């Protein structure tokens, strides 16, 4: 399948066999920023569904696992670091492929600045520099510096990135487990200072709070699980590239499920629904509020967990965006200079620095409007995420369509599963649009052109992408001559017709 792509690649591509399965798994986990995602979502989810928050996180896992299956099987036939862009192009044509690639690249641009900001803020709080954290000038300067440092690590090499990620995931998971264990111990010991609740197995029922509440919770679930596919974007640099990256993506979602459900049980049991609902608008700061309540003088453990989580994700979120741009460039879907590979480090240094530059510009520009505008831009992420995940699930079934009846496994895991995941995410995309159309549902609560700011941002990014695509189609039509293919032999990925 990659035979016709190989000729378009530079003589020296990305460094093969740079990392193994475990490294890819860690990068996939860190890309989701578990501690940060939990802190940001737990309050709003509880405000929607109460004690059934663990059940909603279980339900949100289902479409993620189904789409992870699509990533696994598509990666088996095309080990291209552009993942969604490359696969959708092959299955459904260049127009859909280009828009899928654009969505992946833009998610990185939207979120990197916010992640770095959280890493800086919680890092300063961890070491007691609260006054620095409250200064917008200091915080923004340190955020920009952090983005530049993390980008440099990405450029220096995938091995270096993996080593940094291994340390960060250990620190993050250890802190989260200690926090959850202490919280549950204090619940059962009756030493909590808040209105604690004894955990119950019924909390795993996602329908306990009703259908409308579940819809809102699932929208948040898309955000907290998003990012695991970074492991697959490293496919050209991972040993056993045909299967290891896909397995890392699938296992990332499973590990995240266990982590999210466990910590959700602990937080809801310790704090109670009233406290979490009343502080739902605090976003990631909810863990800062709970840290002292749960850990006492050891509250820095929780602050460190959120800081390392956001720090790790700052780096790993750059990976899918930069490699998608690289893949688009070498297929002539973007200007050729984006496909440059560093001669020493064998990484896509040009596209990586471009992602960082645009992310910094976006972060600084949006902050000039307001902090709420930055949160609104993050809310717009759900539109792009749901779009390219759904597109990937559909592409899997389309690309394998002639092999779906070969076996029950193919029918379920390559056809029905990805299509179901795609349908669920399409539904969530439609619900997101309806929800974001109301300005009252945005963080800022203001109206942009009669709509909520997140929807306007999402429409603006999509429109910009369409304009760039049409202009580049006129300037360089090579990519648009590609025709969709179909897998005819799983054992021989290069064969298609």
C-alpha cells in the first residue's frame, strides 16, 4: 500500500525502530494528560450526572475503543505517520483525507498553549510560588518558554521524547494513585471534612441520571480520552510498526478507563456531589481545591500530578500534529518544505517548529481576548476530535469492505465496531453543534455573530482549512489525482485496487 508513497519521501526518512511498544504506550497515555483531563472534567460531569460520573466515563470509553480498533487495523495495512490523513485519503479520496489531516493538525494548535499554561500554573503552585502563578505576564512568558523547550525535545529525537515521557507518566500515575487511595481510605475511616458518600457499584450505570445528562457527559468524555492515537502517529519510528503502534493505542484506552473510573470513584466519594457541582466552573483547579482537603500538608502531590500531566501532554500533543503535516507534505497536499527531516535527529523538525509557532501565536492572541476565550477554544476541540475520529472509523469499514465477510472477527472488529464508533461520534458531533450554538453554554457567556464562541471558532478553523485546501488544489494538483483503494489481502498490505 505504501509503494507509491515511498518514492515521494526524502532519501532519509524518520528514524525506524527508535522506540518500542512500551514507549509508544506511554506516549499514548501521556497525550491524553490523564490527571489534567480528570481535573478539568470531573466537576462538570458530576454537575450533569451526579454520582454516576464513573458510569459516564465507562460509557465514553466505548466509542474510543471502537475507534482504536479502526486505528489498529488501518495501521496494519499502512504504517504512515499521517494516520487519519493517509488512511482516509486511501479509503475515501483526497478531499476527505485532506480535511481529516487538517482537523488533526489543528487540534494540536488549539490545545498546546492551554496544556503548557496548566503545567506552568500547577508547577508554580507546587513549589509555593502562588504570586507568580497569579501574574498573567509571568505565566504567559513561562508558558511560551515551556512550549519551546518541549518542542526542542521533540526535535532532538523520539528516543529522548520517550525517556522524558517515561519519567513523567510514572510521576503522574503514582501521584494519582496515592491521591485516590488516601481519599477512599478517609471515606471509609470517616475522617473527611466534606460531605462524603460511600461508593456503590450502581455508580457505574451510565443511564442512571437520564439520557440528556448522558449526552452532555459523553461530550466531555470525548475530550478526556482524546490523544491516545499519538502512539500510532509514531508508527514509522516504532519497532514492529505493523502491529505495535495499534496495540499501544488500544491498550492506552483500556489503561485510561481503569484510571478514570478509579479516580472518579475516589473523588465523588470523598467530595460529594454538592461540592463538585458548586465548583464545576473551576475546571482543572478542582484538584487544587481538593488537594489540601485530601492530602493535608502533602497537597503538593496532587498539584505535581496535574503539572506533570499537562507537561507531558504539551510535548506529546505536538507529535500527531507535526507528523500529520509531514505526511501531508510528502504526499504533495501541503508545501514541500514541511516534509524536511532533520539530518541528524531524523525527526520532522520543520513541521514540528511550525506547530509550536502557530500554537504560541494562538495562545497569546486568544489570551488577549480573555481567559474564557481560551477555554472556549478548547471546547471547540470536541468538534474537530469527533470529526476525525468518526472519519477514521468510517474509513476503516470502507477500506476493508471486500474483506468484512471473510470472518466473524473481520465483520465485528473491522466493520461493525468502527462503524458503530463512527456513528456515535457523529451523533456527538451533531449534539455539540446544537449545544455550542447557544452562547449561554460557552465559558464567556457572550455571543459571537449570534452563536457561542466555541462554534464560531470551530466554523472558522474549518472554513480556513477549506480555503487553504482549495488554493493548494489550484497551485499543486498532484495530490488530488489519487484515487480511493480497497484492501484485498490483509497479509500483503501493498496490494490494493
